[in-house]
C-alpha cells in the first residue's frame, strides 16, 4: 500500500506498531490516515483508540479504517469514534485510492465541539 500511494504522488508514513503510529500522529498533521484496527502493541488498547487520538489532535484529518476484522458493530463504533470510511479487506488499492481522493475533495469536516 505504501509503495502504491508513493508512486501516485502521496507522501506516506507507515507504522507497524501502535506506539510508532502514536509518535507519527503527535509529530505530523495528516490530511488522511489509513489504519487497521489491529496493530502490534506492547499494551492492550482498543483498536479504536488511534481514531480517538487522531480526532483529538487534528479534527480535520480524514480517517479510513481498512481491516479484515470488521463487523457491522465495529464499523458503527469506528464511525462514532470519528472514522470517515470503513473498508473491509481485501480491497483493491485502486478502490482505496478512490476513497482517499473522495475524502480529500470533500468539504472539511465541521467541528462538533461546543463553542
């Protein structure tokens, strides 16, 4: 996936472990994050914690969950946490790219925080 998006002109960072993803999110403001619900970790967090972290750090970041472990209930919970799209593996990279492009072209999300 990293190679595909890099070849199509996107700047790509990758993380295999939750701790690595957290450091990247703290240090960089992303337009789009594609994440799996399962990352290697030394802790035992909920796979949705990374969505919550992204939302708290940068509400404008678009979040795509791409996972092989998706149920309807998990999709609903991911969307409640702030995911913009929920895709089930396997998914052709061209379809993932269409979702990314659609999110980038869509108007920015409005903050739901009270003024």
